[in-house]
């Protein structure tokens, strides 16, 4: 299984942009204004004749990240996914997650950490026991290695 690409995310969101707009209860004029495109461009995107730019996708992911249609489309936080695609890897304690009950497969688990893989985007993340995301990557080998490093660090910090 290959990881999701920027182009695939653009195509996915473009194909559902009308649904995202309708769920937000926005007119075409309002949606175009909010995401920073002309109404003509929005209509072309919604009809499948034009793809939005990467910048427009980032705006949509940021401004509509709590909409069910976008969450269900990408399997979680669209902005997290866009950020990961842009950076290719992230390591920092981020916002609390829902724990991976819906869009995540368990890869490896320790008493303090869990390594998961998103069933839609195929990216990996490590969450702590409080469900905060510590690390994300599309590279499975790097994610597994970082998981092992973090487990060792946690165990050392508990024995000191």
C-alpha cells in the first residue's frame, strides 16, 4: 500500500468540495470568498473541470477541519494530513487525538505509547497514553525506529 500524495489529497478534496460547501451552509459566492478563489474557479472545481491549488487545499483543510465530510474523507484531521504531506515528517507533542478508534490500525503498542497507521492516507503516528500525537511520518521504517527510541526514553525516565 502506498502512502497518500499531495496530488491525491488535492483530487480527493476537489471531488468533495461541493459537499464541504453545502455542509458549511455556504453559497458559492461565500465559499469562493472564504477560500480565496473566484466564483468561476469554484464552479469549475465543483464540476470537476479544474483542480484547486495546494494553497487552496491548505486553506480548506484549515478552515473546514471540523466538518464531518472532510474528516470522513481523509480519515481524521485534514490539516494534520496536509501538514505531514508538506513536511514529510513531524515530531512534536500536538493536540489531543481521539485515540485512533475509527481510521487507525494498531501497528505496535507499549504501556505508554501506540504506533498507528491511518487506513486512508497510510501515514503513521505515535500517540502517548493520553492520546496526544508525538510523531507522524509516511515512512514506516522511520516510524517504527522512532517508536522504539521513544519507548526506551520513557522507560529510562521512569527508572531514574
